[in-house]
C-alpha cells in the first residue's frame, strides 16, 4: 500500500503462510530421568539477526538463579565459532548443545523433546519455526518485532518480550517454569492458533481461490 496509489489499495489481499498440522501432531511427553531439568530449544540460522548469543547469556543467568535448564541450538551459520567460544567462556558446555543443521524429521524430534521454544530475533517475518513449535504445543517465548505479534498474542499464544533483553528472556522463561499451568495453556492455545489461521492446506486453497478470482477464471 505504501508503494501504490490509494485507489489501488482494495486490490491488496493478505493470505498467511502455514504449516501442515497433520505432520506436526503433539505426542504424550516422554518420561524424563530424575534431575533432567527444563529443555529449551532454538531453531534457526546462527546469524546476528537471530540473536543466539543472547540465549546463551540467558542460560547462564537462569542457572545462576538456580534453574536447572539446558538449551539445544538447531541450525548453523557464520556465528557458530563465536557461539562456541561464548559457551566455553561461560562454562556451559554441559548445558548448551549445538546440534548443527538437521533435516525436518530430526527437527521435529527436537521440538517434541523440548519444554520451551525460544526465538530472541531482532528481525523476522512470520517465522515458520514458531508455527511448528506452536503446532506441537510447545510454549514459545519470542520478541515483539515485525510479524511475530501477528502470530502470537502475548500471554495467550505465547510470551512476547522486547528484543536484546537478557533480563526479559530470563523472566519469561522463569514464568513458564514456575507456572506449569500457564505453560500448558499457552501450548494448547498455540496449536489452536495454527489450526485456525496457519493451516497450510487451507491457506493454500485460499490463495488459489484468490488468484483465480483476480484472474477472472472459473473453477470447473
């Protein structure tokens, strides 16, 4: 709309992205070993826009507060080496695991084995990784930037925090750890949001209908 004359604004249509909820079905929790702790998960490119170093600092702060947490980082990118150095400097080798790039099936396994999904990005569209985590009923903590609030309503479908704030990330994760009922409600609401608004099959059909209507084609 910014790039066009207002008389053309009625031609603009927004159709969300989506994921396949049939491939992202929650499963009963796997029994954990005693003392296993709370498992956080990040999935994304190891690049500045994703702020992975902030997560490592958050893990250090959470453990200082006595929270038994670990973090798995799925993905690769130019910041891997500096991330490894930070993990070593903070003595977090036993608590932060860099899984590298993984295929879809492996990533789904990581989602299912996690308790909280964290995405501290400085820049995003509407992240598919958040949709995937939400579809699997993993409660999410992310930043209130760009398209993320379209997907997550704060304290309903997830928790939203300001970007670049370790303190805010730590506080949000502590809330979910200390209030299992809140974590469960957010997880359930997240899947309902994906089913209602980010179902790939439904949204693809809507896109097809819109393209046909725009082109003046009839559906036989």
